C-alpha cells in the first residue's frame, strides 16, 4: 500500500534493476551488503555480507552487542552510509533517493529537538524543509495531527525544556511521521529513557504502528523490547558485524506490557539471550 | 528562567527575602570595606597621594562632576560603537568561516595568529595612522573584542549534533538551510556569552586607546590626573570606568535574556 502510494507520488520511473532485487512484498531489501572502513592495516570490516529483507508493514528489530554494526546497518538503509559492496533498495529506490522522496523517517536515541521551537513547530520542522511549498498553517496543522497521533496533542505549545525525555522522543517520532514516510528507521529510540517510560513508549509505538501501518526497523540492545514489539528479530554478531540468526516472534498482536509473562515470550527471550551470548564470539569473515 | 531550574527563583519567595538574600550580603561587605579603608587611611595618616580615603575620592568626584560626566559620555560612546563594530565583524567572520570551507581553512590560522599579537602594543600605531579622534579607539576595540565573538559563535555552530545534521540531510536540506535554520540559532547562547566577554574587553580597549593618545574621555582624565599627582581624581575616574563596565555587561546580559529565553542559564548566584 505504502509502496504504491510512494510510486504514485512521483512520476519518475523506478529503477528496474534495483527494484527487481526486492521480492514483491519486501519494502526493504539488502543483498550482500558490506561496509569496510579504513585501508591497509587499519582496514576494518564493520558489516560483512548482510542479507536482509523487511516485508512491507512489518516490524523488525536488529539486536546485537555493541560494535556489531547494527547502527551502521540502519544508516546504510537510511542512505547515510554508502555500503562498500552490495545493493540496498528501499521501496525500489536507492536509500538516498528514497530519503529524498520522503520515504524514510529517522528517529535517533537523542530526540534532537530545536530548543527554540515549540513542540508543534518541531514536529513540522523536517516537513518544512522537505516541502517548501507548504504554508505555515498547513505545517502547523500537520504538526498538530502528528502530535495527536503520538499522544501529545495537548503539549503543542510547550517548549522542549518543558517536556520530559519520553515526551521529547514522542515529538521526534511525530517529526518523522509528518513526512508520511514508508518506513521508520529507529536507532535505540528509547535507550536513554527509564524502564517504565520505556515500556509505555514501546506500547505507544505499537499503537502508532497498528494505526499507520508503517514499516518499522528498530535497532535496540534490549531483548525485552525486541520480543515485545517486533514480528521478526535479526541477531547480529561482532567481528565482523553479520546476521547470525533471524527469529520470528509468533506472538499475536495487539500485545500488552503483560506479554512478558507469556510462556512463549519467556521461551523467545531465553533463546535470544543464548544467541546474544554467542554473538560476542568473533566469526570468520566470509 | 527555565522551569527546570533547581535554584529557588525570585518569583517563589517574598520580595523582602529576595532583597535580604541577594542584595544585603554584598552591600554589607562593601560598607564594611569602605569604612575599614577610611579608618586605616585616617589612623595611619596615609597621604592621599598614595591611597586616598573613600571620602577624598567622593570629594574629587563631586568637585569634578561636570568634567567627569562629559568624559564618561565620550568613553561610553567609544565603547558602544566599538562593541557594535566588534560584534558585527565577529559574527560575519564566523559565518564566512563556517559557510565556506576553503575560506575557513585560509582564515582560521591567521585569526589565531593575530590573536597572539599583543593588541595593547598596537594602540600607538593606530594613533599614528588614524589620529587622536574616535577612529583609532574603535579599531583598537575591534581588534581586541572581535575574537571571543567569532570563537564562541563558531563553537556554537559546530556543536550541532551530527544526527540532527543527518536528519536535515536526509530530507535534502542545503548547506545554507542547515546553517540558517539550525547552526545559527543553535549558536546564539554561545554568541551571547561571547558578547558578554566582548563588552568587558570593549571597556579595556577604550581606556587603552585613550591612554595611547586622546584629548578627552575617562582614560585621558586618569592620565591627566596622575600627571598632576591628583590620586583622588584618578580613583574617581576609575570608579566611573567600573560603572560603565558594569552597565555594559548587564546590558549584554539583558540582551541575552531577550534573545535566547530558551537557553539553559546559570543560576544568578
């Protein structure tokens, strides 16, 4: 659905060569993606031969120890890092093109709001750059609608220093959603929040996902978060960064916070924990 | 003041408590110091030529009030003009350095090199080039005060979070857009801090400029009074220089409150 809408939005023909790489239902596909940095003795393989498919409308988590390159992988998908080898397509476009077509919404660990703008103006800030033709009123309206969506409708006129960490992160999610992207790429968005706020934010994210049908790729180091939220979890290992296992989470939606007591949750949680222990063992670069 | 500020804000306590807590201690200390100073000078019969008593300074101030007021206006004008010129030049330089990489690479080391030239030593040269009027003072203030403005604004513009820049890049923002919509407003709190330093340096610049060669102003009054061995008058003029310095500093601070009310503040202890 989002794919069709994205194609309808622009009349430029899609690059067939790139589009054909992706299976029909995959919004994001990465094939043989490697990222190396430095050269000679300092050459370092950050990501090694990554194959990744994210079906449209799915919720996928990338989990792994520090230094496994999960954030780098997300940046590759966002078009912020160019892979050394391999192909990536997002809705049939190269990632940087997809970003320019407003198909990619980014959320980082730091909300990075502009402290001199209120919540609603922060929420429409990226949209105002992406679409300079929009009037101030239209931007406000869109910003307000997105704040309503993330549950911050009443706080539109608050300044960032009047908002809590969780609320700031909600504004940052609203800011990305304002672009109406096909996919939300989130890099440890709740990593700086306390445990209780984290749970509420995860729950809200699920609601937003169910309501908007966006495809979500979430980088996290929290096993709970990965199992609680996603349909599929990719476990990454270090040295070099690679996908060592892909797990489906067959728990039904809507999921409540109480899902952590479900036997299947516990089984998956334990399985992931064992995998993460393995993930610290360096592998042989292929 | 930020709502998250942990210190007790004036609004939350009665007015008399604010006066007793904030103003009374420095006032009491000043009165004690002045009384002790007066007493020491009288008891040990110290010559007013070496250290004048506060009462003698007050007398000198009253006796020369018209001249000193006139001199203060001249000096204030130099400070204000010099300060404005320094800020405009400092901001322009910072913007050029950030906007054009090659220009930044060319200029920055030269600016740092120039910063190491003792500016005070340049005063006689400026007098030689530009005469005894307003111009050499303005130029001296400029070379002394532009640097903290440029440096603080650069620091502010370059401390923008990388992921925010990534976010802007991802929607195709141009370099100028990132500069104008993110970097410049982000740098305003730093710029304001730099301007407060520049305000203080402008006072020094004006006085040094007048020392090097002038026919009016408080610096000139100080020099004239010391050649006449009129130490109480020197102190009276110094008092007025300090008053000017305080006025300009707080004017810069007021400007800060107006321009960046959203910036985190140090509590006014």
